[in-house]
């Protein structure tokens, strides 16, 4: 966009001022994809008031769960797991449950609640507090100094959280499930601490086959999906567009089947739009054709079939099959069928083939052979 109008090279198209269309644009854009980062630098003539919030999936492959500020998203995820029985059941249907405890990184030295205070003195006090060799009098004095520096609301919140914290193998674990379940106000406390940058939550664990697995130990599919959900839940608000690129990547059939229910259940309270790209028949099977746009070169259309709960092989054939040529393995199978000169050979072949068009063709050959009819030309049965 230049100073006043968008420059278009096409004749007879009205130029539109940004101010004229800005009221129709989404208030929030969240993009989660595999592409390169959304450009951090904009040209000198860039004008706009809504920047894309981009979550790069490439970082998920190389890193663990740390380094991303997903605190609010994780809190909201746990809150939905506790408050929404439907979502709770969906998680359990995936064959997992959420572990009650999480690790929390605390940072009480924040300009949000500690102003005009010397950081070196603060560090000295905090290291002193964790020194096992100090006397009770010294610890009391250090605590009193700490109490003077921390905002009362932060201090009260932290003290309340301490009641739900236990030490295991010298590591403090916070029972977030019990904390959120015991008092409705506790959700607001956690949100306040996260928003004030007083605490950071960058990890959780699932229970799978009686094993406790943190994010860094999860499969790529599990990790990617959860981090995407945390990112969305930490930034979503009304009038948002959420762009998801192939959320089915690295997920098994069971998890793909639950993608739409998960998104609907987690985001049902927001006025938003989801724009999702997918090549998965299993994912498309959960959508009505009116919710699907097929993009083929420059053509955009709805599917010609009813996709909701449709047979996935039909979806594949109608929406994805542009080339009906058989591959080398299929051609070898056709050759074997044609070269069978007795019923026994056909029967042996039939027992090795799963339910498919090829099984039907072999069976038809077998019946024709038994009845003395002319054998079927299997090459005419291309899908």
C-alpha cells in the first residue's frame, strides 16, 4: 500500500483505500505453518494495524518445550480439561491423560511489580534465601527484605500456590489440577501471574501407557499438536482468523479423527474463523462439503460429493486422484491375475489381498473361471 491507494496493474479495477476496508478485516490473525517466518521487516510504504502472529513449526523439530512463552495457553488448556467434560473425554479417547503437576519458573523481579529496586541486591537476597547454611535469624531478615520488595498481590498469589507445591527429587512440582479445581478464583490468579511475567509455564506431562512423558519426550505429532493448541489458546480472542497448515502431520488415525472435535470444543466460546489446509481424507471426513474449498490451480470450488462421514477411499478418489494410472506394484498384481490359469492360483491370490477394488476383480475372475465364462479384462477397471 502506498500513501493513499493500492497500486494495481489491472485496468478497470477500483482502487481501495486501506481505511475503507480496515473495518472488515479480522482483529487478530494467528498463523501456524511450516513456511518461512512472516517477514519482520516491512517496506517503507507498509500501512496496517494487524500483524500476523506466526508460530513456526520448524522449531518444534529441533527443540524441546522450552523457549516459548506459552504460559497462558497451558493454563487455559488445563482449565478446559478440568471444566469441560467433553474436552476431558476427548483427551482420554486419545489414550492419554494430563499429569496433575507441572514445573513453574518464577521471576519475581519484574518491572511490572518491582520498580526502583536494585537487581543485584535482589539476586543477593534470593540466593541467600536458598542457602541451607544460613541461620533462622538470617533467613527471617532475608524474607522480610523480600516481602518489602514484592507487590502484595503477587506475594499473596505465590503464597497460595505454595500450598499446592511439593518437592520431589529436589524439584518443586506444582499441582495445577488441584489448584484450579479447588477455587474458581485460582484461574484468575494464574492468569495474573502469567500476564505479569511473574511465572512461566513452558511444559506439562501426559500419562500414556502408565508412563509420564514431558513435551520434549513426546512424538513429533503429539508435540506439534499440543504446542499449536497452547499457542492458539494464549493468543486467541474474538474476531480472530486462525490459519492452520496441515494439522494432521505426524498424527495417527485416532488423533486425526479428534482434531475437529478438539478445535470445536476448545474454541467454541470465541467468535472466530478457522482456515485449515489439509491433504488428509480422515480429516476431511469430519467436515461437510459446504465447509470445504478445493483449490486446483486457479479454480476454487466445493466438493462434488458429500464428504461428512464418507468412505475415505471415495474421498481420495474424488478429491485427490488426478492420475488413474496404476503404479508398478498394482501393474504387477494385474499381470499376476492375468497369468493365473486355474482357480487355485486365483484363490491363493484372493487370500492375500485386502478389501479393495483388486480383491473384487480377483473374485470376479475366480467366479468367471468357475462358471466357464470369459475372463474379465481387469485393466478396464481402473479407478
